[in-house]
C-alpha cells in the first residue's frame, strides 16, 4: 500500500511539474511597466469617485465622477461643469473617454485592466513635475492612446492625457476624501 501511494505521489509530482513548466514557457512574462500599472489598478479600487479639471480643445471643465452601488449593478456618472464660459453642448466628442479623463476609479481601472489583458503596449518612466516624482505611463491600446501620470507615493493617477485624430484632451484628477 505504501508503494502504491509513493508511485501515485511521484506521478502527480511529475504531471504537476510538467504542467508548471509548460505554463512558464508558453505564457508571456509581464513587463516592468505592466507590473507598475497593476499598483495603480489596486489603488483605484479603494475609491468611489474623483474630482478634477478636464481640458478639451482649449476649453476647461470641472469634472466630478460619482459611483453608486445598487443591488446587482454598479453605476458611474460623470458631471462636467463648464468653466470660463466654455460651451458644453456639442463641444465634447468624448463619449467613453470622459470616464477616463474624469478619473472615475472603476471605469478607469476596468479599461486599463482590459487593455493590459488585450496586449496594449505599456511603457513608463519616472518624471519630476513641480518637485514631485511621478511615473508617466504611455499606454497604446487598440483605441485612444493615453498618457497616465501616477503619483509615486500612493500610485493614484494625478493627470491623464488623450490624443487621437480630432481630439486633444487632458485632465488633472484628485481622489482625496472620496473613499
């Protein structure tokens, strides 16, 4: 009986080792930039909203993102308030990008995770902006390219920039006291 157990254990170890080896060889290893971006995804999960300033084609808006949890669904809503008399109707060709620019935690994290899983190109470098060290991520997905500036202290986004044909937009985002 002991011999049967030993043979079974050896066979299982051999199969498990072979499966692990096959997985290690066949799956791509994440880049350093992708691993750093995962810290931002984790940091975003602790928040339910954001505030900031969005600039689209030279016009500035105050942004506010509020997430609500209802039984069976989660809803995120972006409010853009014109500043300096900026026209609101018809001037925002943003659509889904408004959620990323406003820094909505759940939609932004979901979009970033989806792009990582679908093989978006991600690079990062450390930059100094007004005395603070930030990580600048250049994410080149299948859709709109985004540059994401992340705090080196808490891994939260502080600035986002979108650039595509006919769209130049950026934002400054705050997550303080919105847990």
